[in-house]
């Protein structure tokens, strides 16, 4: 996964995520929310592994 700065269609600054051939545009807040969600999911996954 790669992150690139991008300007969204409405003119706001955001990021472009590259997943292989797919490109997803997010606002900066959306990208932070997504990254936080991924980190939280990974943390939960780690906790369940140790039980």
C-alpha cells in the first residue's frame, strides 16, 4: 500500500491510496480514520492471538 498527497475533487487536500492497481482518494481526516481503524484491528488481532 502506498500513500500519495492528492487534491480531492472538491479542492480539499487529501491522500491517494494505491492498492495494486486500485487507487482510492480520501480526505486527510478519512485517511487518519482508516489508518486508526487498521491499527486498532491489528492490535485486537494480536491480543486475541495471545489468549
